[in-house]
């Protein structure tokens, strides 16, 4: 992928496997319009950021992780969105259009009031960054869409659901390949539009497990500018956010877990996650530099006993490498992604990511070598083939 879309790719968690991603729901009866979401991921370090209106830009609140990227949110016009990981599907229809310079999702939330305006904005730009992700937007008129890349799926009837498969490839009633979608559909089909029923849906489809789970959930009242916020799939404790009142307090970021009562299950997951190898590696890089951090990492690898130690997570390491790449820290990106290749030598995606880091750092021959290795392991790596062709010109 091109570096000017790298930030969005990181934002949308393109490396996330599809089973570990969110559920979004919208339902309207004309009077009540609610948009709900479960944010399913392994990182427990979640935050809320408040950005007041300024000049011609709308104010908004967004949720995410400690990397600072917006994962979902709502603006003061009643427009809400969230992002969803999917299986890889190359985008073809917009490749002749220009890339948006910056974060197109943030721009949409600060300049668009309706789903129609979002659709018009998206139609102007190259959407190749949605090769492994999709976006769902909903507005205070009760409209919603799912932008898959080449396809836009509009709400039919009074509700819409988004999980992690391409709905454009299925007709309603087909054998939908997602149990969370089926569960949400069964509840939403006949329920009234209220917060209690949305809690039933989100609770029914929330995720748990050693990998992480539902880190937070929110229900946005799009007509009244309210957000009902829940933490770590606990739907008993709720934080009610009034957008108008909170945005009036000024720009700030708050740690989401600190806004809720302490719970044992969350604290256990938090401690486990923060002791993960990729977290320690990033901290070591920041404090001592990449050379020292790599030495320490390799020393730890030799000494570890996998039965007791936390294993390296391929996706988390890959995401860390891309984070450095997005920041223009090419040396750090290359070294982190090299460690990932060493840890997962059978992963074609690790070689693909390392090739991209070499390419962006100007090391053409090493980029070619790693793209070739990736394609050898996965002949269906179309992005790798495209990049290799460019490099060999």
C-alpha cells in the first residue's frame, strides 16, 4: 500500500483478523434514532477525545486506543461512524482518483452532517485503503451506509447491521457467514428503538477470550446528541455523555477505563496486555533506542520458556512496525518487522510488511527480495505483485 494511505490503514486495523472485530447497529423509527457499536480488540488502553467546533469545522467526540487514532465517534450534527476489519478484497473502481491528503474519516466527521454528504465526499477519492476494512456511517435523519471500498450498502428498512463480511456479496436471507450478524438481526427485527434493546443486542454479540474482547461499547442517540458508554463488555455501569456540554469544556483526551469502577476481569487483562512483548519493545525503543531494544528482545527470546512466558503476537508486532512507518521512523519500522519475520518465518504477510518498510526507506533490492518471498509463499498476494512490478520498472 502507498504510504499516504498508511495512516488510515493503521487506523482501520488492516492487520486484524476478521473474527476479532466490531459489531455496529443502527435502527430508527422516525422519532428515535440509535447507533450502537462494540469495539472488539486486544488493546485495553482506550481513550475518549473531545474536539470542539472551530471555524467551519463541526465538534466531535471520538473513541480509540492509546495510539490516538479515531476508531469511531459522533459529531455535533448527529453523524456517527465506526470502522470494521474484513478479509482482503482489492479495491478497483476508484484507483484513478486522487488520494486524500490526511485522514479522510476525521475530515468527514468535521465537515459532514449527513450520510449523503459522506457519500459525496467518498466518491471523490481513491478508496484503496479499504482493501481490508469498511466504514459504517449513520446520521440524525435515520440514514446509514456501509462503505466497502467499491460498493456502498445502504440501509433497507428501519435498521442496518455491520460486522466483518462484505454484505454486497450476499442477499438478505442467504447463509450469512457471521453468527454475530444473525443474532443482532434476530433481536433488531422486532424490537422497539430504545437503549435497553440496544444493550440486549450489544451484550448478545460481545466477545471475550485470551486475545482480548469487547473493550468498550457505545450507543449514540443521534437526534439528541447523547452517548451511552460502557466499558469492557459490562453493560450495568454506564457513562452518559452529553456532546454539547462536554464539547463546551474544551479539547482534551481522557483514559476511558478510569471513568468506570475497577473490575477484576479488566485489570487482569490490562496487566497481561501491558506485559506483552510488543509493548515492552516499544517502551524500550522509546527509552533506549532501536539497537538496544533489539538486543534486549533477542536476549529475552533466547531465555523465554513459552509455557510460562507471553508469546509474541504477529499482528501486534506488525501494527507496531506500521506505526513507526507512518511516523517516518524507517529504521525502527524495518527492525521491528525484521523481528516479526524471524518470529514468524512461515507468514507471507510478515515478509510483505517488511518489504514495504524497505521500499519506503529506499532499500529497493531488499524490498524486492522480501516481496518475492511473500509472493512465493502466497501467490494471491496481489498488492505484493503490484508493488514488485513498480519496484522492477
